[in-house]
C-alpha cells in the first residue's frame, strides 16, 4: 500500500483529471453546439457534475434529460464546494435545503439541533483517530456554519444504477446476501459498537459492509423497519473500491422506502464535519496498526427521532414520522454482510471484514467491541448473552468473545478450498 502522502498525490492527480476539460473536450463542445443543439446544452450541464464530454457521447438526449433532472433533485445548490484528495466533490449546502425536506412528511420540519445523548457514551480512542481528520476532504477545507457537507452525485453514479428509481437503494435479490453477525432480541432504543475499519476486496457488481442494524418487524410481511450505519465498499454505488461511511433506512423491508446516505429524502443531517458516503482514512493494516470507529444509534426520548453519531459527533437523525413500526427495536445486530452474485457460476471472491476468518483474532480478523444497547431510560448497557449467526460459515464466520470489552471477531475471504 502507498504511504498516505503518496496516495494523496495520486488522488489529487485523479481528481484533476476528473473535473478538468481538455482542449479536445472544448472542441467537442463546439461541435455539439453547431450540430446537435439541444444535446449540446445537456452535455455542458452534465459537465457540472464531474463528467467530461468523452464520457457523455454514448448517452442519447432523452436519457440524459432524465438523468440531469434526477441530479437536480439530489444535488442541491452549494454555497461552497471542496475538491477532496480522493476525487470526491463535497458540496456545502444550506442545511434547510438538504434532500430530507423534499419528503412530504417533512415540509415544515424544524431541525433538532441538540440530541439527548445516551448516558455513559464514551469515545474509546485507541488509534489517535480525530474527527477533523476522519475523512480526506478535510485536508482542503471545511463547510461553513449553517451548512452540511454532501458528496456530489455524478452522471456516472446514476448510469451505474439499474434505474433512476433504484439509485441509492439496496439491491434485494433472494439468497444473494450472506452474513456473519451477533444478534440480540428484546426491547431496545439504540445500540453502540466500535468497528475496525478495513478495505476488503470486492467484485465489481457487489458490496461488503460492516455495520450495526437496529430494527423491528418482519421482512416476510414487509413490516420491517430498520436504521443502519457502518462502513462499506460498494462499487455499484460509488464507482470505486474505497472504504466509506454510510447509513441506511427502510420502513417497508427495503422495497420502496429508504436509501443510503442522503440519496433520497428522509435523514436530516445536522453535522457540518461528516460526509455520509465519504471515505474513511486511514484504514487498518493486517497484523499492523488498527483503525476503529465508534457508531451510536439511539432514539431521542424527547423528540422520538432516531439519531446516529460517528465518533461521538452527532451526524443527524431519521425523523420518527418516517417509520411505521419502530417505536422501539426488537432486534439489534452487529456484523458483516456481502453480496454473492455468483457471476461466474462459483461463490464470489468478495471479502468480508479484513478478508480473514474470525479464528485469526487480534490484528488480523475484523472485530466489533464494546457492544452495548440503549434502554428506555436512555442508558447504555453491556450486551450479555447473544446469538452468533453465520449464513455460510465456510466462506465467512464469526466468533464471539465475552471478555472485558465484549468483543466479536468476524469475516472471511469468500471463495476458498472449502467454499468453491
């Protein structure tokens, strides 16, 4: 792996290529203007979202018009834009103009500025991880007061989706997802976990996530309501193999409601320091230095909104109006999930966690620790007895450990001699 400064230099060069126009691009625009008229206007507008002319020639004007209309809904006007070393463009947008307020239930919503955080939340910082350095875009600036940072969506992002309506949503294909996780059942109002951060290898059309699930209801009758957060590698969503912070929500078992990050109306962001969908850096190295992040999800006892915090920084919340069956959670889970599309007729090589099995332990296998739940008094408590679930243990497994920090190891390489 490249040293951090070398990686930043490469990111800068890649980013410059992404948003700059070459002489040939400019000549091509003139050709479009003289010959194609309306389509030329679409090409010029699309370039605002980070796509050069050479990338856009294959799109017809009807498709381009639909894509640009969707982009106008997602990409709100920015008061400031920051070019991140990793190639992302971060737009600082007025927090009252964020995508959440396009939701019909949130038209007159007043932002909750300060949450009632659970008692005994602690930042267990074993890596020197600082919130202001958590994401690489901070190197080149910060968002002003009254704004929130949003990763700009590009034309290419939308073109990778199955459809515009499907963009930003989980791809629910029967029997294609595999899990290795810890699970508890009861009556809960939130959860906490500290997750080691890795960069697993992921096949191009698949994903790998490590996360916390807080949910209630059933997938069978579409009553499942869920709020989720963690880190992911997801090429279809982002177009790269970087490790990114994410959130997700659904109120109907992933059918029509909900999405990742701010890709649809719903989640109300409050923090100007954290970009949902932004890269996390540094990541852990095998048998070397570990990076870990703390995720908290909890229901504010006064507002009834479901909040999410990253490293003790309240990022924002899912308003209670979004949900039909989440007065409290009946299940909390911590662990990994991958997509196994078996594109070549064999099990995927997509990795989970660090890409190593749970038995390898500290410094080699990914783990969760400090597993806690939130009760109806808004207090954090250590998780006691729990179940471990591995849907395909020959490919990815989990090993619980009830030590002083309530740790669980999980992960795996995917396809191997015992997982053909």
